[in-house]
C-alpha cells in the first residue's frame, strides 16, 4: 500500500472560530475524495492540514500509522500538491517552471521529459513562452503537467478544474480517475461533477456548524 | 489534447521511485530559477544602483560641494545610501512568489525551506549587494573619498550587504502577506540594520584616516556568520506564518 | 509544576489568578515608589559634581532598566507562545509592548532633561541614549506589525518572531553603538560608570527600581485581564461574568 492517510477526530479553530470538529477521514490506494462545503467553510484550511502545513487544534493525523509530523519527510516525498495559486512564475516559461518544480520536489527531470509533460497537457509549442503571455487556463496546465512529471501516489488538489476549458476538464477528470485506478489516491476540493461520480467519495464541511 | 499525448504522459507508474535530486540540486535549481526571473525582468537590477547615484547626488546639493566636507561624510553617506537601496529592493523579494503559489510549493518540498530561502537570498545579494559594492567607489570619487578607502568600501559593502539581505529577508517574509508592507518593512528592519551600518561605515572611515580597518571588517564578518546561521530559519518560520497563519 | 503551567494556559484560571495577584503588586508599587521618591528627593545627599540635578537618575535609571526588561519579558512570552502555543503568553506580550515603549520614551525624555545641566544641551549622541532611541524603534516596529495584522493568530505569531529576532539583536546593537560612540567621542562623561556611589544614593535607587518593577507587574496583570476578556468575549464564562 502506498497511500494510507488517516485523520481522526480532527478539529480546526481559526481566530476563535471552529471551522470543523470531529472530522474523520481515511484515504487509501485507489480512493478519490472530494471535500465539499460553502465558501469559508474551511476547505482550503483542511487541505493545508492534510498536507501537514497547518497543525490541527485537536485530533490525530497519521501517515501509514505514524503521526504525520514525525514522518513528514517521507510523506512529502509521496505528495503532489497543486494549490489555489498554481505555483507557476509568470516571468518564466513552461520549461523553466517545471524544471524548478521537479528539482525542488526532489525529482530529476531531463528537458525531454519536461517537453513530454508539457505536450501531455496540450502545451506543445509553448515550451519557451513566458507564462505571463499565456492564458490563465494555460498557466494552470503548466501546473497540471507536474502530475505527469513528478510521480507521486497522493495528489492533493485545490480546485483543479478552475480556468480549464471543456476539453481540458474531460481530460483532467480522466487523468484523476486513471491515477486512482492505478493505485494512487486523489484528495480535492471542487464543485465539478464527475461523470463517474460514484467513483468519488465526498466529505461535507460546515454542516455540523 | 489528444489521447495519444495523454498515454504518453503517463508512461511512468504511479509513485514509482525515479532519479532523485538532493538538497544541493534543489538549491541549485532555486538559484537558476531566481537568475532566470531576474534575466526576464531585464534591467531591474540597475534600479538600486540608480537609486544610490541619485541619493548620493542629493548630498552635495543639499549640504555643500566643498571637497573636504564631502570627503568627511562620504563613508557614512555611501553606506547609508547603499543600505536604503538594499532596503527598497527587499519588499519585492517574496511578493510574486507568494502571489503565484511558488512559496507554497517550496514549503511542500521535501527539502528544508530554510535552505531554499538561503538560495533565494544569495541571489538577491548577488544581484543587489554585489553591484552596489562595486559601484559605490565610483560615487566615492565624486564625493572626494580618498582612494585609500575604496578597497575597504568594496569589502565592507560586500560583507555587510549580505547581512543586510539576510536580515531584510526576515522582514520581507513577515510582511509578505500584508497589502501595504513597504513602509512597515522599513520600520521593522532599519533598527536591525544599525550595527551593520556602524561597522561598515566605521571600517571605511578607519581606512580613510589611515587606521586599520581589520577589526571592523572582522566584526562585519562575524555578524554575517551569525546571520547565516540564524536568519534562514527565521525567514522560513516567518514565511510559514505569513502563508498559513 | 506542569499542572500549574497547564492551568496558566487556561484563560479563565489565569483571569482569576491575575485578579488575586493584582492588589498586592499595586500596593507594593505604590509603597516602594512613594518611599523611594521621598528618600531620593529629600534625604539623599546632593552629588558633589552635579548638585541636585543628578536626582533625575531616580526616574531615568529605573525606566531605562524597565525598557530592556520589558522587551526581554516580551521575548520570553513570545517564545512560550511559539513553542507551546499558549495564547495567554501572546496576550501578555501584547499588553507589555506599549508599556515598554512608554518606559523607553520616559528613559529618553528624562535622559534628555538630564542632558541640559550635565552637557548643556537637550540631546547628545551618547551611547546609552542612542541605544535607547533604537530600542524605542524596535518597540514601535513590534506594535506596528501587530497593528497591521490586527488581533489574529497569524499576527500573533508574526509579532513573536519579530520580537525574538529583536531580542537577539539588542546586545549586538548595544555593543555596536558603544563601539561607535567611543570611536567618535572618546571619554564621554557617564554617571553610572563612576565608582562608589554612597549607600544613601543607591539605596533609594534600588527601591525605585523595585517599585517600577512592581508597577510594571501590576499594570501588566491589570491589562492582561482586560485583554483576556476582550479576546474571550464570545466564550460562556466571560458572558456569565458580564451578567
């Protein structure tokens, strides 16, 4: 098993307000988990907790049965995160952006592999165009090229379908399902309805107040 | 986006171990990235130099063009102007990385954030502090700074500006999430810059007066060593707070 | 011991503890400052060099000492807050900062007043005064950063980091200013480095310093209570208290 993320009795307080309490989560190989909730219900905060960047006020977060904080290094080597802001520098082109992303994530990426990943997200021919000159959707595609370039079992994605066109949405959906089918796991926040919607589990935030 | 391309892009297995890049490689990539960004922004690295020249020009106009008076105040004046030029360049240090989410990626890297920050600050110093240090003696000539002080001016600015970059980055990291961080940044950072200013200008003054600049330079070096050890962790901590609260 | 520290983390318990400790410190502060003032102004002998003007040290020295102690206290509170995430520690650091700034200002002001009879000028770039001026800016920076963030958890952590960076820098700043001072104006006349102050002079000074410390503690406890109420205003126990 590659993915085993457990959250027990998780609670988060922000500025004296409880965003959620007693949250239970279990993510294993092949799981797709969607986190739902109204604006301000703490979706992004929960993702930050699940990626180990914020610590919850209460509850346990475990990676393969060990407290996440203690195995942070191995956890981070299994995690691919694409946030609300995708981490694509406007001044750099796709090649440069991905070379940096891969190296910082600890993965060696020869320029051929980067070109391939860019072609995979439909950006063939745009390799050396600065991201500032690309559309918002194309910038997000640069970020999504990491999915192919940086092989990681656990994907945590904050609103991955934002700014992606119709074709791209279909492709991305397939990409996520494929990843899960091949034994990876996906946690995401999105309002998108999957075609294979029964494949996706949901957690609703904010219902408990 | 064709299916063919899609299939091509997932030739590797999910999470299969691939060739890894270590800490040094990651830092090198960070340096390459910062240099590429700077190259893309073109002449921006010249701005601190122009600022230094402008500020220096104001003093003969505001005080007096008398060479002996200018020579007396030149070491301190050049140091103050260079320090302000460093300060102005710091506000932008993390701002775009914060806005586009790159900082978040750095935080989720398996490499320590402090090391990546150090790489970033090193490039800032290379593109701001080093040009300032090399340019300042030229302005020293215009202020009738005795040539005996030139080398010490370069050395003190090289050492001191690295400390200024490191300390300033802490302030930049603390204010990166604030909408109007610029003025606040100077308020937070300038008091901490004072020791560097004292020893930096002191070294040049000692050299000009025929004294020995060694002790002051050594103290500048000591402060740099202290900043190198402590500042990266403070920067990393401050960034985590600014981004995640 | 650990249960005590744990209890300190509870705002409610801390609130009542502050309430119980407060009167004692107020009384001690009042007594010590009253005794110290009368003693120092009326009974201690005039200085052989400066006559009666030296008596300003009975305000200047305590406030200068407090100016530094308060910053160190804030740094300790900040470290406690960052390490153990005890919110009371941050509240304490919050309420101490303006007092520290006020003490620094008082130290500067009294130092500058003292300068008139001693140096014949309102301001001189004496090492101690300069270091204190820088200290004032450190306080202002901490207060300004807190103001920019507003009263939230993120701002609290940011201020804590700044306070810790500041406290590391205080000795460096102090020594560099002393170095700078000796370089530019050797042999400045300073009072405190003179040997052998007679007991009749330093005893009231000691009492004044203690009085200032008690005043600082009492005021901090008082303001901490207010801060607890303000931040916990939505909790049940505070609302019960208000009724």
